[in-house]
C-alpha cells in the first residue's frame, strides 16, 4: 500500500513517463483489479437484491393467489348453498307458514307486559351497547317497534327470553300458545343447526313486503320491516330490495360490509336469494356472513408462518372505499402495540377509539397505498410501497372476482424482513472485497515482471480472432521469443482464413444442392434443423406420367446414351413444370410425378396440371420427331388432399402420399398411350374449358373405371396424336 501511495504521488507530479514498464503494469493491474472487484461486488449485491426481491414477490404472489382462490371459492360455495336452500321445499313452506303466523299475530291481543318489557330491554340492554359505538346518543323512539306482531315476538323471543344476549337462539319456542310458536318450534332447531354447521352469523326469512318473519339469533331486527322500520337504511335492507326487484329465480346477491345496528354496529355483510313457490315470489332467504370465517381464511387460522409469510407477512382484503375487509395480523397479534403505533403516526383519536370498541380493523383501518389503487383499477402485480402502518413493504396485489364485491387482495411482507438476507450478504461482500484488494496488491507486485507489452498485444489479437475477426494480425518487430510467437500466431491466422473461406464455399455448394433436391420451403426448414417434416396439404393436383417404350429403347442404347436421353426429356419437363407452377416431386425410372399447389396454393391447380400434361404431349412428340424415337406417354391427373414430408434418416427423400397420389397413379396406368386421363373431380371443374370423353376401362381401382379422357381435339392442338409405340 505504501508503494501504491508513492506511485500515485509520482502520477500527480507528471512522472508517468519515467515509470518502468513493470511499475506501470503493477499500477494498471491494481487499478483494474480493484475497480473490477468493486464493480463485481456491487453487481453481485444488486443482482442478489433483485433475485431476492423477485423470490419474495413470487412467494407473495403465490400466497396471494392461493388466498384469493380460497376466498373466492368460499363465497361461491355460500352463493351456491344459499341458492340451493332458497329452492328447498322446506324453506318455501317455512317462509309461508312464518308469514301467515306473523300476520295472524296482528289480529290477536298482545301480552300485557309486552310493551313495557320490550321498552325496558331496549333502554337497558340494546341502547347502552349501541351508544358505545354510535356517534351521538341513540333515540329510543326510533328503534322501538310499533307493530303489534313485532312487539309480541320481540317480547317472547328477546325481552322475556331467559337466555342472555348472544344466546337467544337457544329458546326453541315461546309458551304463548300461538301458531307462530308452533311453526317456530318445528323449524327453529333445523335452521339453528344450519347456521351452526355452515358457520353463518345469522339466518333470515322475509316476506315480499320486507318483513323479517324469522331469524335464528333474535337480535333487534327480528320481526321488523326493512322497508319501513328502523333498519330501512341498512345494507341488509338494500340487499333485500335488490333481490325482490330482480324477480328472477336462482338469483343470489351479496352486499358489502357496513356497520349493522342490530349487531351493535359491528361490520356485517349479507347474502340473499328469492324464495319462489312455483312462479310466485313468497319471500327472501338471507344469511349474515361470518366475519371469523373470512379472517380464518386470510390468516390461515392465525398461522402466518405456516403460510410462508414469516414474521411480518400478511394477506388482507380491502374494499373499494379503501377500508379493510379482513383483520390485520398486527392487530390480532398485539392490539395494544398496534394502536400505539397508529397513535404515534398521528391517527385521529376517535378512529383509534372505534378500533378499540369494535375489536376489529374491518371497516376501520384505511389502506390507501399505490398497490390498492392499482388493484381497484383492475390491475395486478407487485411493487414496493409504504403500507397502512407507515412501514415499507413488498406487496403483491390483485382484484378479487366475487360477484357483488369490489374487493382487492394484498399479500405483503416488511421490507426489513424480506431484505434481511441481503443485508447480511452486504456485510460479507464488504469484508470479502477488502481481502481481495489486499491479495491482488500482493499478487500484482509479485507477478508484474511476467507480463510485458508484446504478450498483451498477442492476447488482444487472440481475443479478436476468437470473436471471428480473422484480419487481426499482430506485427512484432522483435527477434526474441515474442517475435517467434507472433510469427507462429500469424501463420495460424492465415490458416484459419483459408479454412474459413473453404468452409464458406462448401456451405454455398451444399445450400445450392439442398435447394435443387428439395422444394424451397422444405429446404429452408431443413436448414433450420428440422428433422421430422410432414404436413397435410389440401386442394392440390397430382400428375403421374409414365413413359412407354423407354425400356425397349434402353436395350438398343448404351447406359450413358440412355441416361442422356432421359435427362434431356426430364429437363424439358422440369422447365415446363416451373412455367406452369408445378413442382416435380420425383422421377421413378421412366415415371414422372409432379404436384400443383404444394408450396404455393393455386385456385386453378387443376387447369395448370392439365395444361402441363398437354404440353408434355407436345414436347414428347417433338422429341420423337427430332430423334426418330417412338416413345409414348400415359398421363393421369387427380385432385384432392395429400400428405407431404421427409422420409428416411441417413438418405432423406421428399415424397408425397395419400389416396390422391394413389388414384393419379391408377389413372396413368389405365390411360392409353399418348392420352391424358383425369378423375371425375378434375373433369367436373374443367368440363367447360376442355372437351372430354368418358371412358370405362373395367379395371381397378375405381378412378380408372370412372375416368375422363381428354378428347382428341384438345390433344391435336399440340400436333397430331401420338401413336402407340
């Protein structure tokens, strides 16, 4: 380190040129290694932070998706259960019997103690508890029931009920001798069991006029009218109006949480469905949603670590009003510390008092983070935000798909916990970087004499050559080992240039050969490395031509002469095929197979194939006249679907097959020499353009028996018809 300081001092005095090569190299190595070490450390730290962030985000997204699925499934099950019960005949009968019994109570005298007893219950039990959370003093007259049947039922099942508040449902039937109590005694145990088994808070039966004719838990909304009574402005009354006005069987509707006065102002959500007797609306079935069940789903029964949320992670539901719809983990774990934290952040005292009184963060704790805003707008994703506690968190958010609710779901974890591993990694990096810099300093001073400029020049040239830059030839004017090394290196570069040029030439030759053997589209696919090429091709015309008399001609010629004759004739056919848009597939001996519409679809593929066949006849005729041969040709054409592809492994062949090819071959075999035989399909398409003659050969297969021969007039247009050889 002392020598490094000396070098820096010399640099400051402009003495760089007086430094030895060794000193310059040491200084360069120290600077480069130090910078690269620090850069690598910073890059590693940043990469680790990004990877850790992504891992935490992925974990939070997974938890969020799981909780979203659970809560959506839970509400779907409740909707299905409510709809099913609303269609149950016992529910249909129950609501009608309760309604009839309720109406009957309006016609009989109420018990003498009913009015005073109910008023006493409201004054001593209900209003004091409601006053704790109500803004202002509740008015007794606004809540007291006025209808005779309502006072009768609230007296027998609430005020005179010997069971304490919260357990009024234990009374099966009042001993008042009324028809209502008989109906209540018949159905109440069943409905109470439904509420207990499915975890609902309460169950309601209402008539079409909004009268609650039955509830399980017997709170002060029992026997009241939701359209005209004291609770006409509640969310339950709003829900019942929607259900009744819908006039639709199988209709279920949810209503979001709101403070519900009969439950002493605690947040309540409801689900309701209409009850029909045939086509007549006879009532409404409603359930008060269980807050505890929703919290159990969102908190994993308060086992957040088991859900992979660590010490500070949680999943919460937030409504469109940006208020919580599930309990906060931190409130459940330590309410006192939670409220103290809110107070330290300047929350209003009345908001904190409401949290204490309700004992829940539902509808009390606002969550106004950018993640909530994005989710309410319909977006989903992950981002780093400051949560409702004022703590930086990593948050994964998405909207929920629950009919009737505009809720979003968040899964988040404190940034401090999420980044705890990267902070430890940061300390480790600092220690490691310090040690590496010291080690590099020692090594640079010990090895500096091993490195000189010619070596670096050769290294730079080698790197450029390895990247493909073969013009990088170093010039070393040195007679020592470095000069010999440079000459050897240059020889290697020249050899690589020669070999590269040779490889390029071979590649061009191979490509030319490939495109000459296979269709262009198939050749390009083979170049891309595809090994199994097969495809169904529709609407093509297949032409099969078979030379007649070539075998006799071969017997009188040498092998070279026979090959030259066949090549000349096939080359003429190939040129003609290219002009008409046909593709030669292959030649099999003296047979010629071509397809129109294989690589390039044509609407007139049949006509092109037939025009090509007519020209083939003319070419063969001229060929015979010029050379004195007596060759004939049989041509069959059929149109339809084929399968085309590569066959073979070591020696690949492009081929076509299918019923269309088979029938074209059969037509060529059945065709007389010098003629063109087409199938019924081709004849049907071209009969207005060319003269055909029906032919029945009596042979197999079917296309040969039901074929059409191009008439002599069309063949004669190319010259006189070919005679049989």
